[in-house]
């Protein structure tokens, strides 16, 4: 269904199937030798004490301090959302979290942040609501698609934080 929407809007993408991926380590393990980590992501679905929610899409090698990130976004502290909340708001199970899940947030309750590093990558790799597939899509195409469907983005400026190489 999601891929049909991309097709209907003439958005170019490539989709590959693979075994279920639950973690960044799983994703790295199936890449061939010398395959780039360009545009590879990890996604964090977080909430604060008052149940306000955020989806953070970060470069897979980004190391962040959650308390510092919470402060930058304007809240006190984060905790990870439960699988039940993940299904309720983004319509996915653990391991399948992606910006595409925002399409299931029909009331716009999840605030979306994308890592500033990813803004420099022409292509981003995300699950299409299923962790047995990965879609390679233009970063700008993805962000414009989400915005057209009611989900604007914020850029998470974390230039002082580290990226593993």
C-alpha cells in the first residue's frame, strides 16, 4: 500500500527484501563488504513524562545523549515508547520504525526530527513499515512526501555530537 502511494505520486525509490532487521547491527551484518553507510538510519520513538512523542531519524552511526537531545528539543527527558504505543501511533512493530510510520499518525501527535547529517545525503534508507524490506529514496523526496501528507520535519542540529566510523 505504501509503495503504491509512492508510485502514484511518481516518487522514485528502490526497494530490497531481506531477513527481518531489528537493529543497526543486523542491518550492518547483511551489507556486503565495502557497501557504504551513506544515508543508513536508525529511528528512535520517544516520549516525555507528559506523553508528548517524538520520532528521531538519525544516521545509523550517530551517538547521542538522550538527555541533551531532550533539552535541545525543549523537554526535560525522554523515555522509549512501548511496543503498544508504537503500534497505536505509528502502526508498526519494533524493528520496523521509520519516518513512513508518521503516515499512520492521523492526529499529528508525533513530532518528527531528522539528523542534520542526513540532510547532506541525497538518498536515505528506511523501512516501508516492514522490517523485511528497505526503501532507498531521495532524502528530499521523503521529506516532501511526508510534509504533503501532514507531517513536517525539524532538523536535529547535533553537530557537536559524535559519529562512529
